C-alpha cells in the first residue's frame, strides 16, 4: 500500500513538472529550460552590455591641485577639511582621508 502511494506521488510530481514545462512553452520564451545553467548563462550574456561600471568623480577632484599642495606643505586632514569647508564643499574628514588614500593608490 505504501509503495502504491509513493508511485502515485511520483506520478503526480511528473505531471506537475510536465505541466510546468508546457506552461513555459506556451509563454514562448527564448530559453531552453531543460538546461537551467544555460538559461542563466544566456541571461547574463544579455545583461553584459547593460552592466557597465560607472566612473564617478569626487567633489574633491575639483580641488586636487590645492589639496596636494597643502598636503605637501604638511597640512593635516583637519586643516584640509577646513580648507574645503571654506570653499563651501560639504564633506567629512574621513572623506578627505579616503580621497587621499585613493589618490596614493593610483600613483
């Protein structure tokens, strides 16, 4: 009796899978769902042109020369921040620190 119920469950599961595959075919998709990994690969290939990295400019890039000169003369991070505040640039001291660190890495 248990074997019969297991067989019935398996049959129901097969029917559900078949119904699901049929519903996908009716949707007229461009994907072959017999191989899910190829579907994922196709989706990623289609998205590649859209996934561009955007290069953003920092607010501090406008003051690159001034900040470098002040730093070479021994200005501290707080003093650089005060200079930027006097120039009406809203940022924090940690922003100045990260910007300088990024600039050092680019060299």
